[in-house]
């Protein structure tokens, strides 16, 4: 058989190929708004220079303002998605978002248990929209099965307080360290708490975002409060952090970079519909505005707290 000029007949030599980026598997719901869920995770992971391996856990019925309903996938289907690609691709890290059901929490935890050496960033979104008969078993399973494998648990101050310290009745809010102690009792090493209110005089216009361990606060960034609403901030922060840890960044440096990325994504955020602001994860790819041009109305600031449409914020530059 004669060879065709220019047509490769031998398989490529893997040693001659460029190195693959860090691969991050994300377990999350399909969000048709593109603000959060798997769509947001894929965009964030790609923007951070890593490669996303998205596993669908549930299908949300939502827009940019609210969640109307959801349809969890069968737990075996969730696990099979993950195991199919894990037999082929070398993984560097995990990101867990909304897993759909208590049964899927168990299936995902079983997959995670086969790779205990890889860093896991878990994001706990507000679940007030979920029926109580689904919410309570889900949170119990998440607490028992996901927290022991988690390197960093990400969530708003209110969401993590309700989850980790449901009986908290002190007049003052729980500190990030106290939340880290409660998470640590279940095996989680660190918490990244967003939307922490500052109590010092003159600090009412700021909120804090704090990485803490059971020994105390480690690092963080203050954000200035502004009137704006947003969706997808928590997923963005957690996916950015998971990508950085998978790529080999040290934890505190990764948290600082992830918060800076979130800040800029929200600063460049846009409102595609009648609901909340969506983060622009590819803010860095947009051409700078011409001098004298406006910015299309995308200057509304927002913050790292997905608790809903209320006072939002941005990092202080």
C-alpha cells in the first residue's frame, strides 16, 4: 500500500505531546442559567488553566433569580459517570457542589474514598429551596460522608452556621474558628467562610472572607458592601480553589488567588436576564473598553455569598 504524503501512519509518541493541564472532577447539578452548577464549574476551571471533568448529579429547573425544582439522577448513574472517566484520565483534584440526593452523596463518597490523597474542595450552597423531607437527609449524609474527605469546606457564614452549629444561640455570631472546630469534628481540615460580618466600629460597610482551621483564622480578604444581587459566586470560588490546589498551589496562596479571581469575575459580572448578576469568569479575555466608552452597565459589584438577592459586596482594591 502506498503512503499518502503528509498523513501520519504511526501512533503519536506520548512523550512528544505537551503536558496535560491538571484535571479536576466536579460533581454538581446541571444549571440551565449557566450561573452556577456544572456550567459555572467548567468555565471557572477552564479559566484557571485546568481541565474539567463534569459529572451531572441533578437537573435544576431555575433561572437567574431562583430555583423552581430539581430532578436528581439515579445514584448509580452518578457514580458510573465518574468511574468511566477515572479509568482513563489521571485526576489531580475534586470539587463537590450540589449532589442531588442523599443516595448520590453516598455514591460520590464511595468514589472519593478510592482517591484519598487528592485534595477535595466541597461547596455547600443554601438549600432553603429544597423540600425539608429531602433537605434533612441530604445534609445528614453530606455531614457524615463528604466532610470526612474534605480538605476545604466553602460556604457563606449563615449557611455554614446553620449546617455545622444548628443549636447556636449566642448573641454574637459564630467565628470562623468555631465553624472550623465544628467541621473538624467530622474530619474537615479547613473552612473558607464567606460573608462574615465585621463587628468593629466603622466596619459595617465591610464583610470578611476567612480561611480558618480549628486552631484559628489563617488568611482572608475583606470585601466592601454594595447594593447588588448575584448568583454563582460560591460555586465560582470553590471551583477556582479546587483548580489551584489541583495544580499544586499552596493552600493560603490558593485561597488568596481564588478570592481575587472571584472579585474580578463579579466586578465584570453581567445580568443576562431579569434576575441576578452572573460572574464573568473570562473577564481577562475581554478587550479593554475604548476611552470614553461606558462599560455596558456591568459595573454592579457583588460578593462571595450565595444566600440570595440582598446586600452584596466586592473585594476592597
